[in-house]
C-alpha cells in the first residue's frame, strides 16, 4: 500500500485530530506514571532516611533544616500534581511527617525532634499552598476562556 493511500481524504481531518489527542493523552499518562514512580521512590527514601541508621542518611550539606523542608516540599508537590486534592494531600503528608518523626524514638541512634517536624510541615504547607494557588489559577483561566481548547 503506497503512503498516499494511508492518508485520509483532504476533507476528513477527524482521524488526524483523534490521533493527535490520543498521542497527547499517552504522553500525559506516561509523564504521570513517571511522576508516580518518582514519588514512590522519594517516599521510600524519606522512610529510610527517617528510620534508618543516622550514618546512612543522604545529606545536602546545607543543614538538616534545609533537608527536611526540601524533601517534604518536593514530596508534597509531586503528590499534589498527581491527585490535585491539595487539602487531602497536605493533611496526609502532615500526618505522615509527624508519624515518622515520632517513630524515630523507636530507633537506637535517633530521637524525635519537634523542630524536625516543624521544618517538615513547613515544606508541606508551602508546597500545598503553592499547588492550591496554581490549581485555582488554572481553573480561573479556563473559566475565563484564556486556556480553552480552540475546537
């Protein structure tokens, strides 16, 4: 079959539009699956860092405060991007951070620290507020037809 036979007739652009949207949907799902996989890996890293031996903790060299804030900020941002239920993600991540900080009392070389939980929750709240702002801004822009699809 020659190449020209596989193209739709000049007036029938419906199949091209469907194909374009199918490709866009597949790209979006692939990126979402990659974000889910990266979020799961980051979740495991946070659990290992919180409950593992203190000598095995990956550090940035900028202080444990920065590590707590940044780790939970990235973690919460990715989960807010996946589920878009910012309040539920923020509340779950806050409970998770407090639980991990309390579980550090069960390890022989660590202790629960109020300031560690404070910096973790600060990263969670900052990420949740930013995600909420972007979700609301996007809804507002779609509602005012600035981002509506042209079809």
